C-alpha cells in the first residue's frame, strides 16, 4: 500500500465527519464518502499521482457532492452541536490543528487578504450554508486567492473568536454579541485546506452572547 493510499484511508473518518455535519446523518455521509472515493479511483494513475495533497482533493470533492445533493433538495443539516465528541482516528493531531486554527484566527482578526493567503492551502475550499435565509455562494469557492477575498469581505467589522466547534477548535463570528457565522476548519500539515461556514441564522441562536 502506498503512502498516499494509506493517507486516504485514514481520511475516511474525516470526510464522514464533514458530511455528517452537513446532513446530520452518518448513513448519508457514508454514501457521500463512497462516491468521493469512487471519483478518486475513476482518475488515471497519472492523475492521482499528480495530486500533491489527497486530503485536500478528497475534502473538496466531498464538499462538492454535499452541495450537489443540497441543491437537489436534500434537507439542510441540523444546528451545529455544542457538545464535544471523543477524538476520532485519522484526523490531524489536536495540538497541530489548534495551532493552525489560531494562526488562521489571527489572520481573520485583521481581515487582511495577504495574511489569510499565507495560512491557506493553494487549493483551499470554502463551503457556506446560508439555508436560504442569507446570501451565500451556491458553489464552493476554490483557491487561496479567491478564498482570502471571500473571507476578507465576510470578516469586515466582525469579531472572530476561537471556540470549540463540532468537537474541534473553530471560529465563531459575532457582531454586537450576535453570532453571524460558525466556522469549522479542516487542516493538513500546517495549512487550512477547507473552511466550512454556517451562516443560516436559525442555526446560530445558541451562539449569541448578551
């Protein structure tokens, strides 16, 4: 088994966690992950060998499948849970994840696009869930340049706080004490590879502060 294949198998739990977050169903998430891997193996050996970070590729494809299903009428995911599940295998170690997220948060606090690009993977993905209640991109945003611009616009005048999100360190964006977004972050090595943003106000009520 090659190192890249071993890495992909280890990422299965990571992908299931992402899809479960979006759909609230591990059964549906497992099907999404199966389709993600089907698309991986549909590539030629040369195409797979050219992918420097299989984790980032798999994350991007799984996110795209989720959006395809949501656009087709699959119900939106439930509110972001406040509980912290037990650590799952195959994820970036918590200390490394936390370190990268804190760097990301520091860049977010300034809203400075160059600072954001420095912590983002070149092929980073951002997925936003507006739930039809607020404006959000209908498709994922790809690439460090585009994602940095998107986040700079989103973060204008917003307080970014580092807090537990879905059992791992993430961000809560607030304005005048009201949560406007909850952000989950996927990390590989020392870079952010995916940013998952809940913008639907119906799912943010529990995150408000007096």
